[in-house]
């Protein structure tokens, strides 16, 4: 039985030898394939280079003639050249003198009549005015690029007709017959290798230029020649064409298109000459491959003998260290790389042991610190939550306590405005109404902020025409602009967008109101522009503008520009905060640009409507209060002043009201009436921990039907708002003016017959 070390050495030696041989053989074949591929690429590149040089010279030759024609036509367009036949004849002489390739040139005016013809070999024709309006050169020539006619042979020389039209409306067509002798000179100078050459053919396969000019004179049909056939058939322009001549000689060719339509430049070279480097490279590569295989096998055997034993020791030591024995050390006394590797293993084991101990210590420390931090974080979070809850309770209580008396005042003002009073008293009532309206605006803005923060506003997306929305905003804010001497302009638009019309109208109203408030002269413009991403709604003003340092604070609550004294007539500073939250809820991107002293532009990008919106039919207006006269309304409110105000207000509307302080009192007094209430109007927060929702449910249960009901509240807590919304009842927020309350009552009773 052989020792394990001997078996490992033998296996390792055979493996190394086989691997080296396999790698070298694969490398040899890959090298041979690469040599053949690179040689083919080199052959193609060489032919492409020579073809490119020849093509560039041919293009330059054709371009020079075209440039001469364009220059003459430009002189005619600019009226630098006279319009007489003699002036044109002199210019054509000059043109033929500049280009020896032009054998004949003539000018056809804009009416299709040939005016002047100048030729090197024939008499000039001046003023014959021959009709050439149906000639190909007149019909097809244009000003952007020259038109080329078919190739003809004159005195055994190929010629081509080139025509260009001027840019001016009165410009004619300048046509030249160009001799292709220079084309032959270019082909004669195009050589590569010992036997490589080039030639030019037209779209029909006729030979135009060839190093052997006798081939051109013989006018053979080369359309069947493989490279020509491939070029005419629009074969791929890139790549070599390999074929055999009738004599059996293998050739490689490449075709390139010229700017003249149908012309092809073809290069050819014997395949044996083109691929001669491949044969030499193959012989050398095979010899190097054999030597490399022999040398690699020998080196593999030697390395296997030296490496096998130390590798086994290293593997055993690595297994023990990897198994967690970090105190183990590999004893391998060698001065080569394997000895150094053993030392690195030992150093690694020592470092791992130190790191493991240090890590355990740090983990324990960090665990203790994390526990303390978590305890502190929990305490801070609880403190913050308690502070937030206290703030919410304070705002809810303060809002309710402030809204309740203001609501009563608003109702009493509504009663007073329906009474006949002295003019002085009427003016005082109007002042009171103005102050109440300002307070209502403040509470309304606070309520909007609360709804947006609580997630109570849910957009109802639909397709809407912007024109109607802009008209409503202009009608609402037009009087305000007129009072300041400003012009509120609305640009007509046919855009239809997909949005929530109510929320968008509220946003636009805030923006227009801000623009009017901060504009002293000029105008406020509201318009819409179509953009690739949708419709861009913009509000422009010529106001005071916004300083760059004020931009970051512009959308904060109660932030106002140029109002340190908190003048109520300049707003409350909540409009842009509502705008920001509403646009984020609608997912409408917005931008703000402003220049101090010049004005401001607020832009909102709206998605376009999926279908044209259908405008609802407008119903005829009815007399205010006509619908609810004679109605029976139940009013429940725990505030005596509010009950008295509601009693007086309902009396002024011709409405019979049952006023009670609680649900129990209402139920007790309801039996005294012979008819069923038409509407329940209830305060949300009642005494003895009762609320309006419970009161409505009890009354409906007593009556036996779902009587229309609305809740009036001064609370802004998110939980209370959600509770009323889930119950499906109409919710009004104190203070509620008499007109708004009347409109809400009429809306609820619209589908319910009174009595």
C-alpha cells in the first residue's frame, strides 16, 4: 500500500500536466482562430482603406464640379451675374476654364427654355430657347444636391450629366456633361499589394474606370461578375466577397457605394496574396504549440513534486484554524512561498484570535450602550407622543371654545341682516359680518390644514375642462382685483385635465388671491400651456416678488412676506401651506419662480384628460329660501345663546323649529308635535359625554326613518372628523354663517318633500 503523500504527488502531477496541456492546446486553437480572424479583418481593412482613399478622391472630383455649378447659380440668385445671354455665356466660359472635366455646359431658365450652351467640341448655341421643360435634368434637378444622369460614351470616353437648380424662384437649371478621364487616373493610382486593384461600375454593371483601359473601351457587361452582382443587389456594404474567376483563381473583393447614385467602387485581390500571413502564422503557431505542451507538462511534474507535501500540511492546518482552533500553528520550515504562506496562516490565526476576543468585548459594550440608548429613545418617544396628544387636545378644546361663540354671533348677524334697522345700525352689522367672515376664513384655513394632515381629504379624480374652472376663479376674485385697480386676465384655453376640480379650484383661488394681495400695479394673468408631460397651469403677477432667502419658508404655516405687524387684510399666512399639501395630495408637480421687484410665476403640471369632459347642464336658479318654507327642523345644541339664535333665524326663514338642549329633551318634546321632522340639525359635542351622532341615531330610531341630518361642530380633531365622515352625515364647521347654513339645508331637503 503506497503512502498517502506518494499518491497525492502522483495525482497532482498528472492533474497539472493534463491541465497545462489542455490550456496550451485550447490557447493554440484560440490563437489560430484569432490569427485567421484578424487576418481577414486586416485584409478587409486594407481594402477598405484603399477604397476609402479612392472614394475620397472621386468624391472630391465630383464635389468640385458640383461646387462650381453651385457657385455660378449662387451668383445668379444674388443678382451678381447679369441676366443677358452674353453674361451667362461669359460665366460658362469661366466655369469650363476652371474645370477641365466639363466638356459641355448649358443653362435652362426657370421656364424650361435652353438659353445658352457652351461646348469644347461643338459650336456654341446662344438664344435658341429650345424647350427642355420635359428633360430629365430640368424635372429632377434640385438645389440641395446635384442630379446625375446615366453614363454615356463619347469618343470612347465615359461621360455623365450633372445638373443643379438654383435656390431663387427665378433660378434655372445648370447642366454639365462631365468627362470621367480623371476617374480613370484615380483608379490607375489605386494599388495595394502586388496584384490588388480597383474599378468603378454604374448601377447597370457597366465598367466606368479600370486599370486596364482596354476593358473600358470594350464596354463589357460586368453585371454577372460576382462582386458587381453583390453590389448591385445591395448586399451588405461591410465584409469581404470571396469568389472564383472563370479561370479558377480564388479572389477576395469589397464593394463601396459612391455619392453618385448607383456607382460602386470595387477592390479585388487574389486570395493567396491576401491570406499569405495566415499560412506563415499557422506554421509558427503549430510549432510553438508543440513546444509549449512539452515544456508545460515537464514543469507541471516538477511543481507537483515540490508542492504536494507542503500543500497537504497547509490544508490540514487551515482546516483546524477554520474549525475554531485559533491557537493552532502550522509547522512548515521552508524558505519559499509555501513557507511564507504557512507564516501568513499562523499570523492570520493570531490576528483572528485577538480580533475575536476584542470583538466579544466590543459587542458586550455596544450591547450595553444600545440598551441604554433604546431606553432613552423610548422615554423621549413617549414624551413626544404625550406632548403631541396634549397639543391636539389643546387645539381641539381651544378651537371648539372659540368657534362656539363665533358661531352664535354669525347666526345672530344673519338674523339682524334680515331685520329692518337704521342705516347706522346696518353699517355696524356689516362691520360685524366682516369681522366674523375674517374669523371664519381663519378657522376654515386651520380646518383645511387639519384635514390634509389627518388624511381626511381624498381626491376624486375625473376629467374636467379648465376653461370653466378658470372662469369661476376669475368671477370670484375679479371684484377684489378691481378694488385695487388691477386687471385679472384669464387666457382662453381648450385644455381638459384629469384632477379633482374642487381641490384644484381651491388651490388656484389661493394662488390668485395671493397674487392680487401682493401686487400694487399691473395685472395678474392666469393661463394654461400644453407641454409634453401634460398641461402647465400658471399664475403670473407683476407684484413685489419674493427674495431668495424667503423661498425655503414660503410654504410654512403663518409665514407672510412684508407683514410683521400681522395685518389681517394681508391674509393669515396659511394659503400656500394649504396649496403645498393639496398639490402633494393630488400628485401634481409644481414650481415657483420669482424676481424681487418684477413679479412671481407659480406653475402646476396637470395630467391631460383621457376623454373630453361632458359639461353638466345648468339648472334655472330658484328663489333663496323658497324650498324650506314650512319645513319642520329639529335643532339640538347645548348652548342657550345658539338655541335662541337658531330659533330666530328659522323663524325669519318661515321654518318651524323644535329647539332642545339634549337628545332626551328633544325626544320628550317631539311627542307634542303631530308631524315628523323634515331635518335634524345637531351640535357634535353635547353635555354629559353625549355627542351629535348618538343623538341623530336615537331620533331616527324614534321616528322610524332616516330623516336628513347634519352635524355642526367646532372640533378639528382628526378622529372626530373621520367618525362623522364614516357615518355619512353632512358636516359643517363652526362658525357657520346664515347664508351657508341656508344653502346646506336647502341642499339636504332638495330630494325630500317637506311634510
